[in-house]
C-alpha cells in the first residue's frame, strides 16, 4: 500500500481558508487494498476502485478509488503502474 508521493489541496475564499483540507491523494501500489483498509477504519467509500486512461502520449492507464475522511475531505488512492 505504500507509495512515493502524496498531494493535498485546501479551499480559500475572500483570502480565508474555508477548511484546512479538501482533497488528499496518495500514490499506492494497490488501490483495492488501500480502499479496503480505509473502509475497515470507518471511511465512507465514494468511488470503488476502477481503471481509467488519462489522455497523454502515451496514454496513462491508472487505478483510482475515493473515500471521505473524518473531516469530510476527499481521499484519493492513485495507482500509477501495474494496474
């Protein structure tokens, strides 16, 4: 389930933070396993694991899955190789 990067995004309006965190992404070697671990910990699954193709040259085939964290933030699991 380990990955080599993560990404985070917040939300601002009128120069003020609406929430500390809106979206958190983790690179993983196994989207299915990562999502099941999150589900077992009580996360609400919002998108089951699926394979998508990102248009690029060459096209990138990746796995993604989403759940909601304890503060309502979107958590993404991103599998970029060997999908």
